[in-house]
């Protein structure tokens, strides 16, 4: 498989960074090809705008979808967007590695979606959910939390984790056709001992060693 | 009431910008005080990191919550974060105006949350949900969509809108104690006629004229 890892964390010695290295090493050892978009290292700009494009379809009024359609036809994406679009097209598995921030992607990762999931190439009116562009691709969220697992149970304070992740799983990934694999959640690594963290990384490694045998989540209603 | 409007849209002539102007005008006419964080105009940086602070608690290992706690005690937030924290403390109503992007806040608005909802000042282990810091404040999402209302019904392709907004309503706003008012959703303004857009802005104006009589949503389970 071709695997694209989209990663962000502000601390290079973080548990997220350790998960990234575990994924890179494990997937390569399994014979997969791996590319990483390390958004912090790339100084990726997460804010969408006219700078996504080198030419404008309409210089008077900026509508992102119109500009994206124009840029797909005219090949006029900015270099940073074009590079990520190429990696996205290349991958069979899209793996996100980030700390869950306020029940969602941190701004940097959200900005990668906002700028790279372009109209026409990633989705259009007719190409969504089971008719999506990416039905031959899989996606996996690997995230860390600051709170314990019990708070993300159905009767926990935050509600169940799959509910928390639903806008990402359904609205970003299933919407564009991805087969969404069950997420790998590392609960509150900051509270774990060194030994417990190693066990958790080992579990992540085992999960990735068997990733090709994973069963995707069923995300209803999958209709257009 | 003191109202803080947090706004982002890349096009100054957008319907989002018209909603912003409607809100500013209407709320002022009702005798409220209004401040606006126009994140694009401010060139707000949505990415969190060491630049949030002028001094470091730990220069070796960056953990945002620890640095935030230190900055609350030592008053060493960067100027841009400090200015937003002051506006957040000042407001009785926090009003977000943005286009719903991929079932979530656009990166710019998400980055405002990531950087400004700081540990200790906005929440801590003991101060969450009904024990949150902001139980005397209200919050309102005013958003636009690209898809029609029928796609955001419970049996629509995207699932019901309150489910889509739940991570924001519950995980960001209720989590920090806010009373969450029912959102104002402007469905696919890009597909409306000029006349229909004016009607929609009138509806928004009426809603805001009666905002002090609104009943907050009930967001279970509201327990710590």
C-alpha cells in the first residue's frame, strides 16, 4: 500500500511524534511505501484563500469551489497545495496523526482538509459517500487525548468517542468515499508511565502490522 | 450585553460578511456593546505553539496546558492571545460567524479556539460543564452551508445538523460552561436569489433582536 501520514504536533518529543515514528517504521517494515506530510516542519499554511491558486477564475469575488474547479481544469494550484494533492492521489491509506483538540482536529490539520480536499478532484455534487472519488482508499485516525477513556464512553461526560469523531469520519472521510477504519485512540499518554507508553506504542505497532486485514466502520446512511 | 463576534470568511462581499454586518448593526441598535474579532483582517495566526507565550515554563518540552497555566499566573501571553482573552472575559454573548467547512469550523476559527481557550482561565479539571468558568455567558453559532437543509435532516445524507455541530456545542462551548443558544443556520445562500438572501438576513435580524429571550439548548449529560 501507499500510505500518506498527515501529522501535526508542536512538540518533537511528544507521544504523537513517537506514534508517527512507530507508524513510519512499522509500515515500511511491512513493505508499504510511506510519505509523511509533517505540517509543522513544512510550515504549512492552514488558512484557505486566493493564495491556494496561481490564477483566478474570478478576480472580483472569491468563491473557493469555483476557484478549485478552475484550478483542476487549468492546473493552477499553488505549489504547496499541488504537492499535497499529488500525495493524496497517490495514497491507498490516509493516516492522520494528531492530538484531539477540543473534540476536533487541531487548526493545522483542519487547514490541510480545508485547502487540499478540493472540489471536483475530491468530491462534487454527484461524487459523494458511496459514489465518492476515494472508494478505493482507506483512512485511519490515530489520535491522543488529554482525558481518560471513561470520559469518552456513551455515558461519560464527553459522550462516546465515535460520536466525537463522527463529523470527521462521516463528513470528511466517508463523504469523499473513504473506507474509514476504526480509529486508534491513545488515551491520556501524558498520564502514563514510560513503561505504559511503550506498551501503547507496541499495541499501535501490532494494529498497523495487521492494517490490511482491518474491517472498515459502517457509517450510515451512505446515500447521496 | 457585551457581545464578542468571532468572524472569518475569505471574501469581504460574502453572505457571511453580510451576516456579520447585520449582527453588528442589530445588536448595537438593541443597546448592546459589540466587539468583533475579524480573524482575516487581524491576520490571526491559527496555529498554536510557543509563540502563544512571551516566557516559557519549560524551554525543553512544550506542553501547551502547562505553558498556559504558567502564562495565566505570570501574565506572559503573547499580545495577540492576550487581546483575545480580554475580549472573551469581557463578553456575555460569544457569537461565531463562519462558513461550515467539512462539518466543522474552518481552520482559522478552530485556531482561535485552540489558542484562546486556555487552561485554567477557560477550564480546568474541576471547572467543566455545569461547573465551567463561563456559566454566566451564552454562545451562538451563526453559520452558512453549501448544501441544502434536507441533507442535514436526521435521515439526510449528512445526518441532522445538531449532530454535526455537537462537538462544537458540547465539546467546546458546554464543556467550558457556556449556555448554548440554538444555532442560526443559513442554508446554501449561494443558491438563493438576491430577494431570498434579504429575507434570510431579515430573519437573522429578528432572531438577534430577541436574543435575550432565547432558551438555551439542553446538552446532556452535563456532568463532570
